[in-house]
C-alpha cells in the first residue's frame, strides 16, 4: 500500500462525461494487477479519490504509464480532474483492491465472462487488455494462455460505450479467442454502422449469458451498479455457475 508520485502526461475526452488520464508513474517498484484501482491523492484536495485502472499491466511495463477513465461528478477528486487537472499536474497514487486477474503459468485454463455496466467497464477493460497481451505474447513453454473471453457491456446508449473502437479491434485481431456484445437500453438515435454487428438494444439477460457459461470452466468478472450485479449474479447461478466463480465489484 505504498504511495507513489505520478505526473499527468495526457488527458483525452473519452466521451461527453468521461475523461481519460494518462499518468506517468516512474518508480520501478510500482505495480498493479489487471482490475485493481488506485487511491488518488491531489495536492490541495482533502478528499481521496478511488478510480479503477483501465489500462493493462503491460502498458506500465512497456511505457511506465497507467490510465484512468473518470466520469464527471461533483465528488471533489472527479470534479478536480474535469475542471482543474492539466498536463504536468502532480498527484500521488496507491494501488488497492482484491478484484483482479493475475493468472500464473501453472493455473488451469479458464474461459472468462466479463460483464460491465456503465463505468464499471474500467476494471474489465484492463482485464480484457491483459488477456489480449497474454494471448499475443505467451508461448506454450512459459506464460499462461487464457481460454475464450467474452465481454457483455451495457450502457444507456452507444455514446456512453467507452473504449468501443479498441474493444472491436481486439475482437477482430483475436477473433478465435475474444468476442463482445454491447447492450444499449435507452438508445434514441440510429446505431452507428461500424458497431451494429456487436450491439443489442436490450439489457443483459439470462438468455444472453447462457451461451458463454460453462459451469466447469467459466470464471465471471462483474462490475457495475449494485442492482445489475445482483441480477446478473442470480442469472449466472441459475445457469449453474457457482458463487466462487462469480467475482464482482459494485460501483455507485
């Protein structure tokens, strides 16, 4: 739980309400597991933020960078990010959380089902990126190689689907191993042509989940609003998935 200095090196508008921060964390001892969050300390702001890391451990290893996607709220840390934060702002971060994917070479091969609601995509996007890195760089003799991974991601509309273009690119690149469906619940305009094949205008249901659940080899990671977590957990258990294979993090 050590505190590390970080510098904001880029800020991108991920959507109308979400900014993505790129943070340079130069200390060589800084590490995290895909799915974890950071406590976020801002000079002059008493309230500590808590934001999931949305990038992969591989990006940190390659470039010394982590990324956070932060939705606008009046909560002081999020408000500071949206109204005062700039490139070269100095902050501090501390890693935490028991919701993560960190497979070891000797672990049994599992299929992953990732179910996200709203900004709950953040830790699951990190897990998806890490899975893609493992598939790209593993060899039979060393690193863990994941089984199939499927992402179900629900948002009000397609504008609120964060990272959708990169998610689709990964599904194209690793189509034999990674797939996705986007679920929109309040879409009033036409769905963009490039994401139409992946998009369903309905909530995530038991029928949607069924093809991606094998009680013997599926591990599910869930992140989103508490009511969604409770419903999806119940659906998965009806499909035969035991509670110990349903890992979740609730975001209000």
